[in-house]
């Protein structure tokens, strides 16, 4: 319910992302998705902890953005962005597979 309210607010208010932060938004979204899939997997495994989820969610986003920022400062931002997306993508698909196995027993 809260997620739906957040989605509606975002669509109605149409927030803008400052130009300086726009390169980091996709990385932050992928990092957040990793935390969400990890949380869903933990929930289905019966080991979900809301504090761990919040810390994981925030730290994933911050660390991923910092890695890409550091890459930008070193002149290799696109390579580090790709690396972060690949690593988080592997984790997302791994969690999705575990969720599928749990839900469909396959």
C-alpha cells in the first residue's frame, strides 16, 4: 500500500533529479532492486529482519553510488558503472532464481 502511494506521489509530483546526480540514479535503482530481491528472498526463507533490510537497502545504494563516483573521479566511471551493474545483476538473478524455486518448487 505504501509503495503504491509512493508511486502515485511520484507520478503526480514529477520530481526532478539534479543534473549532477543523474549519472548515479540508474546505479542506485539497480542497487535498491538488489536489496528488494534479497529482502523478498529472506522473507520467503523465513529469515527476514526489517533492520537488516533497511541497512542493506541504504548501504547498497550508497556504496554503489560511491563506487561510480570514485570511478568518475578517476576517469573510469563507465567501466565501474558496468561492473557495478553486472555484479548487482548477478545477485538479482540469483535471488530471483531462489524466489522462483521457493514459490514453484522448481
